């Protein structure tokens, strides 16, 4: 998997905002800290759900089972939000 290139993560007024520039225009999403961590860590690289889970365990010290669930949820959000490249 790979994240789209047409997005920028910014902080504005203490909130993390992902700006997405796609064929329909610009959209903004407020995201949480772990979303931003994973976005920054994996932007521009190929990754798997397991890679995300490992990063969550390393960064936040959560157990592997919880990290796997969180990583799967994040992938679902990214897919539903059209933040993953096709193919």
C-alpha cells in the first residue's frame, strides 16, 4: 500500500489538519496524533498493515493485538477517505 501524494499534514490552532488536493478540489480532515504519526512515518513509502502495527507498538508502547486492530482501523479510514493510491 502507499499513501497518496496529494495531501499535506499541517498544524493549525493546535489541531492537526490533513489537506487533500484531489480532482474534486481541496478538502480538510482533522486528525489525531496517532493518525499524524503514521501519516508522517509512511508517506512516500510502501507499507503493510503489519508495518503500521509495529510502528504503533514502538511509538506508543501498546500491546501488539491492540496495535493490529488500530492499524486495521487506520487502513479502513484511509481507504474510505481515498487516501491510498490505487493499484
